[in-house]
C-alpha cells in the first residue's frame, strides 16, 4: 500500500483521492453482487497459477481457504464493504491479504481487474441466463398445456382489433408460444457468446507469466478462452445481446399483457384471472384490477431503456478497457431481475387463466365472423371471389339493419342476395364449421391445434438446456 493514498495502486500517487471522487468512481455499492463469481474466478486463477508453477501448492491452498472463508463472511452478511477500496475485486483481495498476509498479494499475479471484471460478469450472466431459461421453460410448458386443453374453445380472432374470423383459444395461445420459442432460441444463442473466457487477457495485452488459459477456462466451465486480449477486456456485446433478447421478450410479454387486460374487462369478458394476481381499488368497491399484466406491460419500458443505455455506453469506445464499462452493471442487473420476475409472474399466472367460454363464443357470433366462410362457400359453388365478396357484403349490410348474424338468417333471407345459396350453407356458417374447415398445418382447426401443441412440447423438450 502507498503511504500517501492507502490504495493498492497508490505507489505513484502523492496525495489521497478526493473524497467525492472516491465515491464517484467506486462501484462496490452495486458490483458486490458479483462477489460469488469473483471468488469463483480467483480460485480458478490460483489453481491455474499453481499448476504452471507461478504459485506453490501451499500458497494456492492458503489462498483458496482464505477465499472460501471470505465467501462465508459475505453470505452471512459479516463482510465489511469499503468504498475507499473501490470495487468488489479490491475489497475481496484486501480482505484476503488481511487474513492470510503476504500470500494474498500474490493472487493478482498475471491478471488485471480488466480481465477479472469481464470474467465475473460473464460468469454472473451465465448463472442468470440458466435461471431465466428455467422460468421461460416453465411458462412455455404451462402455455402449451393450456393451449391443448382449449383446442376446441372458440373465440373471435381480430385484425385491426375488429372481429375478423373465429379462431380457437388454443390457437391464440400457440401464437404466443411461437413468440416465446424465438425468445428461447435467442437466449440460448446469446449464452454461447457469454460463455467465452476473458481471463488471461490481463490489462489488455496478455501477461508475461506462463499461464495456461485452457486450464482456467475448463475449471470455470467456459467453452474456450477469448481469442484476442484487447477484445476480451473491452467486449460487452454479450450484455447488449442479452438486453436485446430481454427487450424482445418483454415486447412479447407486453402484447400478451395487453390482451389479458382487455380480456378481463367487462366489455370483452373473455377470461377471469384468479384474485391472487389482481388487486382492488381503494375507492371503487367493484374493481378487480389486472395488476400483474399491467405491471409487466409497464416494465417493458425500463428494459428497452437498458438496451439503449448499453448500446450508447459502447458507442465509439476506443480499445481496450475504459472506465465507462463500469456502467454496464446496473442496467444489466436490472434487466436480469426484471426479466426473471416478469417470467415468474407469467409462468405462475398463465396456467391459472380461466377462459369464459360462453362469453367468447357469443362474441365470435357477433361481428359476422363467418362472412369469409360464406364467400368461400359461394366460390366453391362457382361464383367468382369478387362477386362472392359483394354478395356477402350485401348480406352483412342486411344483417346490420335487421340485427341478425348470418347464421341467424333464414335460407330465404340469404337467397335474396344469391340464388346459389342452398340449405347446406348453414354448415359453413356455424363457428364450429368455420374453425374446423381451416384444417392444415398452422390453421386454427381444433385437431391442428392439438397436433401443434404436441409438436411444440417435443420441440421444447429438445431445446431446453441446450446451451
Ligand atoms: N470496477 C471496475 C469495473 O467495473 C473494474 C475494472 C477496473 N479497472 C480499472 N483499470 N480501473 O469495470
């Protein structure tokens, strides 16, 4: 330690750091969250140094025992985090030297905080990605199961949020499921680039010690050491990729949330959410508010914000490490927490959605949702599609005037618009007939939905944990 500054790097300094600057530049208030990964990385580093003869086996063991004790102190909340010691790395190293003396000072041989912090964040992200993946899998499993159960449940399908054609609720849920499949693939793809080891890059150029980076990589479960030392300490692409994944996922969850909010309203009345996912109003006794989906919808914004923060953080940064990069942690930590909590909320809530089948069915009957089926029927009888479109348009106008759905009109009423219409038209005008007729891969027919749900289950089983 320097006499003038009391800092581990203070040898060349002649006065202490300004007290405000010390606080301004310190990261320990938030990066202490990396303590477990910092110790994990240090144990692997010390093990490798002993393997190549830079440390003796005794020194290695002393260091590892000291670090293990420190881990215990941190877990028990007994560790005294110090702002003058700047960050998690120097706090732990200083404590190690307190405990084991001079040997503690040998741990930092052949590394720098630059490769150390990059390694810690990657270890942290890998752990968090695995937790997030588990929640995503749980959500997908619950959603597929619900889709299979609701394969026959009929609801209106919308375009422009206007009634378009009847679909099955299971089909709608499997549309959500497709969004989540892509998110799942993106997460696992991101994990591949997270799982590369910066350690050994040292400050920026590598180190003069005879380190073996393959040993450290293997000890830490990394796929490989990073190829280039300059890139290794400066690359934060993986953080941007994770927040991109997170932004797209939250965009999807916000769309689902919006639909859930609409569907619980008295005007739609398509579903009920169990009370445990809702709250009341302090003034309006009748209210039951869908807080969970509303909040997920709202949290989307902060995750987009973190993506923008990280992109902007990295913009124009010259090689290699810059102190700017200390700013990567808070957005990343918050993105991780937000994604994990939103997925947990959804994984708990989705299987508990209670569809109000009669109400969905009634809504599908209103709004002339089988008008396209009538046009297709006329085409099958030889009418040109454009003419069929016109005939059905006139029938709808009549229905609006008389307040009747197409299926509620008599054959005579329908024949006013085309003599081609026969008794068999009523088969296509029913909602059941309409959905069952869309019987091809990707279509809304109940049998197709059941087949799609079973394919989705198989694909999920094959994908999960596939990192
Ligand atoms: N606290 C720093 C960070 O989070 C650790 C690396 C600091 N390196 C340095 N040369 N100042 O990025």
